[in-house]
């Protein structure tokens, strides 16, 4: 039974990943991501003489605010718009397998986008700069986890509507709230400041980026991802009763 669950998830995963790369829009989004992140890296490298990855790691979370909703907006909303979500729901595949397969496809595209930035890391090594490889590793780990959180949010937003544009806007709004939380602490009562800070994605990302891999940060990321995947599964299940 466990093998069938994994197989079903992989079927959905491969289907979604293939549809990504069958669409020219996916390539456009990936190119835009690479160009924007590359621009800020080369600016600090050539204009300011800053030969490390800090500028890149600082800009990627901002690019994520639009990039991740852009690649996840169609994962479920497209199926709803075409009416294929009902067909998929009649197959002997559990709703959680459908959601997990689609999530893994979206998350994989985030990782592929991150992989394009490794060219800058290779550039720094090639020019002989002293690099803290451990900090680079934790920086990429943090960015991957943030991308995973935003992909789960984007998938949830995609499950709320059959309109991809609306899904994109909803995802940006939710992602922006998580990104903004630690920047609004001065407006929050002291009794709630700790809770709001803990809910902030940037707070946990900054901890990991400094090389501190705390289990509390890992629990936070996995919990948020699990929460939105759970909500998305409930949304997909509700289609059976509509």
C-alpha cells in the first residue's frame, strides 16, 4: 500500500513537472529569476567589490514574493478551470497524493531556479576568493526552506479559485504577510511580539543564514508547509461534495 501511495504521488509529480516544461511561460519565469538575481549579484561584485553571496541571499527572498506565486498559481486553479480536477478525483488516487505530487513539482521548480544561482558561487571560487562554504550551504538551505513554505502557500491559493490571476494575487498577499511580520514588530504589543516574530519567515531564515541550524527553525518550516498542504487537501476533498 505504501508503494502505491508513493507511486501515485510520483505520477502526479511527473505529470506536473512535464506540464511546466511544456509551457514556454515556465522558461520565461526561470529566465526572469536568473536575470534579476544575477543583476544584484554582479552589481555588488563588480561595482562595490563585495565578493560574497550575501547580496544574492538577501535579494532571493524578495524575488520569491512574486516568483513562487507565479509558478504555483496554475497547479490546481488550471485543473478547476478546465474541469479536469473532477476527473482526477475519480481516479484511484487519494487527494493527499494529488496535493503532494503537485507540491513537489512546484517545489522542484523553485529548487531548479535556485540551482541557476550556483553559477555565482562557482564564479567566486574561480576568481580565488576566500569563501565560507558552510555559510553558503546554510544560506541555500534557508532559501530552499523558504521556497518550500511559499510553494505550499501558492498551492493553497491555487486551490481556492479557478482563476489563475486571482490565485496569483491571493498567494502574493499571504506570502507578503509572512514576509512582513518581523518588520511590523514595533507596532505589535510586547505580549504578542514573540509570537509574531516566531511566525515570521524572515526571522527563521536569518537564523539559518547565519549558520545556526536550530531544530526550532526546522520545525517551523515543516509545520507551516504541513499546515498549508493540509488545508489544500481539505479544499481538494471538498470538490467531491460540490
